[in-house]
C-alpha cells in the first residue's frame, strides 16, 4: 500500500463523516429551493401568488411537462443522495468497528 504523507490539515475520521453529511444536507437544501421556485412559478400561473400570469393552453401543458421533468430529475437526485447517505453510514460503522479493534 502506498503511504500517504501527513498533511497539516488532514481531517479526522469524524470530520470526514461530518463533511460528507454536510454535503448531503447542502444538496438537499438546494433541491428544496428548486422545488420552491417551481411551486412559486405554478402558483403565479394559477393566480395564487397575487401575480396572475395569462398563458395559453399549450403554454400550460409545456409548464406541466417542465415541472414533471424537474421532478423526475429531483427523484433521481434524491435516490443518489440516499445511496450516498447509506454509504456514509456504513463507512462510519466500519470506522467504529476499527476503533473497537484498536482498543
């Protein structure tokens, strides 16, 4: 196995897991903002936001299709984030076992 030289700011195991969890949380926050923006756009079209936007039937269908595509992408992203979270949890569990072996 190659030796990795010590670096001044190398994170600890715990910090590494925390950083991974933070990255998941930040991605979830970004997804929430995307969903809120899409909801605001739809509310505007429906006149529920106080800013009525007149659209043709074709434009409404296009808006619905765009919203559906966005939700498809979000569902896929959520699935990837779930896998990432499961991997982080597994990684944390492996490190806990390593710590017990060292004692």
